[in-house]
């Protein structure tokens, strides 16, 4: 058999079991986030617009992330399972999930930095340290 056309040895059960387990955990955590967002909206209607925007943006990004994560698991467990060599290919939704994760991290860290800025009474040095710590150190995103 030609090595270039040989199918790689992939154990789908081992590969997908962890994937599905983490997806179920992700769905549970998404439900908790949705409840927290609802309670936040009900209890703090007078919060500043920037805080509300961060909360709703985070919920929107997490909604898209959860939907696409489900799509990734569905793709690899239903479509790609028919041909095991497809399990080694990266689907377009995987890249989009990674970019959504980057957006989620940026919103969360930006919110923390804003709180540091407010609680430190606009102390530039402390806020600058928080910003520098939150910046990524490796820009190599080989997607």
C-alpha cells in the first residue's frame, strides 16, 4: 500500500469520548452563565452601559461558542467518523471556535482591567501592569 494514501491509525472512540464529555460540561456551564445573565439583568438595571455591554457581549460570544462547539462535535462524530482520515483534518468551525475563545478572554480581561482602574482610583501604574500581564506573549496562531 502506498504510504501517501494509507489511512492513519485513529481510535474514534478514544478521540471522541473526551470531546463529548467536555461538550456536556460546556452545555452545563453555558446554562449557568445564561441564568447569571438573566439574574444580572433583573437585579442591576442601573449599572453603567459599559458593564451591561460587557455582560451581554460575553453572553453572546459564549452562545456562539457553545453552538459552534456542538457543531464541531457533531461534525467529527457523525460526518468525519465515516472516514477516519477526516478525523485528522481541521474543520472550519474549529478555527471559529478558537477565535470566539479569544474574544471571550478579551472581554473578561478587559472587564477585570476596568475594575482595577476604577478600584485603584485611576492609578496608571497598577492598571498598566494589569494590561501588560493580560497581553498575549505568543502571537503564533497557526489555525
